[in-house]
C-alpha cells in the first residue's frame, strides 16, 4: 500500500489552528521535539488532531494524537487528563493490531501552556494507507473485509480481558498496513468510551469496508454517513451492495445497533461471529471454484456447473461426432442399396446418378455449438450498427470506470475506457469484467472489431437475453486475444442478438499491475 495521504500536506488539509497556536506542517510541538509532517484527520468529539511527525531526538517518524484546547477551560482539561490516563494504561498493551504507545505528554510535562494543547499521545508510526483512501473508489471484497476486521477484533478481545478500552470508533484513527492488516494507529480513547463502544466500532468498521459508508456518529466529513430506513433502523450493507453475503451484512448491523434481537454485545461474541462468517464465505468461494475447475489446466472460475463452457464444448463435439458417424453410416448403406439395384440386370428404369456426399467438418475448438454456415462461404458483412447504450458489466460489483464506458462507441479510438488496475490477474480477484452493448432491436451479429492498445488481453463475445444477466446465463459465441491496433472477432455463424457483452477474462500485464483498455467497439451484422 502506498501512503497517499502522507505526501499531501498542503494548507487545504492541514492548516488547522489550535486555540493557543497554529498546527501546520513544519511546526514543532512537545517542547520543540516533534516536527509536524502531515495531518491524517480530526476526531472532533475529543478535539484530537491526528498527525504524522518527526521525532528530532530519536530521528524517527511517529504518530501524534494532539488534544487541542484551552488550558484555562477546566472541563476540557479534565476530559483530556482522563484520555491521557487511558492512553498511559494502553502503553502496557502489546498487540500487532495496535500501535505501541511510546510517550504521553501533559501540561508541564512535555507541553507548555503556550502551545494550545492539553496533551499529546505519541505512538509508533504505522506505514500504509488510511481507510478513507482504502474505500474511496469502491468497497472492499467481503471476504477480505471479514479477515481484516477479524484480526482487529482479536486485539479488542485481548484488550478487554485486561480491562482496557482501545477507542477505535473513528475511521481516521485506523490505518491499513503494508501487509493488508488493519491497525489502530492513533490510540487515545474518549474519556467516556466503554467496552461496548469498541464492539460497536468493530461493526462500524466492517460496515465501512463493505459499503464505503460510516454507520456511527461523529465520523469524518470525507466519508458518507450510512443511510437509515424510515423506522430509524440502519440499512443493511447487502441493500447497498448486493454482492455482500447475508451473514456479513447481518453481522455488521447486529453489532452496531443497540436494540433488537440477536444483537452482538461483547468482543468475544463478535470474534466468534467473524470467524464463522469468514470461514463460511471462504468455503462458499472454494466450493464454487472447485465445481468449476476444468480438467485441462485452466484456471478455476465461479460459474455454475450446469453452464460450464468447457463441458458445453465437449458435449457439442461429442454430439457432432455422433451425427457425423450416423450420417456416414446412412450414406454408406444408401450407396450399397443403389449399387445393388444398378447391378441387377432385371431391374428396370433409367440409371440413377448419386451425388458425392459432402464430408462434414467438425466445429473448431472454442466455437459455439451452433452448426457452421452452409458451404456457400462466409456470411457477407454489412454496415456497422451502433448500440443505443454501452454500460460496464460486472456481476461481482459496481463496475470499473463506469462513466467512461460510452467512450468505446463515440467513433474516436483515442477516447478510451479502461479497467481498474489490479494487483492479481483474473480470476484471482474476480472472474472478469466487461462492457454490455444494448441495441434498440436485435441485430444479426456477424463480427465485432475491437480497437485497443492492450496486448495479451483475452476477451469473449457473449450474448445475453437482458440488460442485467447473470454471467452463467450468457453464452459465448467468439473469443480472441487482443494483439495490435485492432482485433476482429468473427462469429462462426451470425447470431441474433440485442445484448452483446465484450467480456475480459484476462487482463494486459503492465508495469504497475494488470489493466486493460478499449478505445472503440464496432458491431457488424450479416447482410
């Protein structure tokens, strides 16, 4: 993970003024020991400003939770002291999912009254990225989200056994480490925070990862608030993201909400529930993959067994062989019968001419099971037909760069649509992604031309019966690997189609990961 926010330390983000001074990159706090580098958020509830800073004495980066306030405000000072006491107790806690507390500064002990601060919690710096950047483009995949939260929940459970409240109920206090784990990077619980607040925070973080929305009060403005139904209940993640499994969706809501049956109230309960939900989702994915594994070293997919393309191809080939054999046998028997009657001197009637039978040709591998066109030659190609709309087709989520899909039919190959950039090749992350072209009425599709600069990208031409089909309900009529400026995919036989999917099953391998792009799609019907 790259640290997007650590490089953005301009005044629009970090020029936050404390009551007794100014907090800005380059300023120093803690009797001049810590130089501020970049701000990573504000927990308004506690006046806590979250910064990355440089320890001038030990020459290392640290995370600072700065409690901003007026020392003359007795109540604010009292609340800050309680937070600092809790942070001091947390210094004894050791878990990889919680940043280690290095020091706690108080007024007169590391902080002067002129700094405009009531206290500072110093912790080790956590490399990685924060949750706002993590969910900025799209929610996290459900299984990955469950595993991330499960590790954090284990830390909460261990802390609660020691009577410690961690205070992780604000998303900007957390960071995703370079190894993909969630970590409490800015400890410093609110003075009135309870063990229950930590448990609700786990549910809130799970909800955020699954939906990109924050379900608890006091969240940052950069993250949208989770919606509620008219009766005040939290809208389940599955209602916002249909790909979220029911178990995880229910778990998030049951953990966050205080009322209602089946609520989760303790850290031990949520740890067990997360383990069960994650294992159930893992088994589901494994079963789907195993059921779809081809026997010829192909990569596992998640299509339904009854719709497996390889099995359909093998079945079609087997049927073709049987038909060819049957036709050959019948032709041979017919020839024998005709020869018998022609050689019989007592047989009357004119001589009979028997045309030489046409030798059937098996369909090439990878083509559809429809019989090839008559021997008169390939179908004549007509003028291109433009679709009424093109949308991103992604059964596993919201789609990649949905606003750019129309670029593929604007007549300009220079305006492109591209997939997201992936760290793993399909189908490790998901089975694929594509573009669905919708026509006003069915066309007799014969060829698709793809203009793209994405060598190595493998695409399938699939036909669907609706605008939002399941992948297993579509059928493959052509396939190709993109190579060169344009690639033609000619169907073995023209097909009537109103909804055509250009489905990417393998991405182009780039220096930064796996990503493909398409500049223009041309749909050519038969005359």
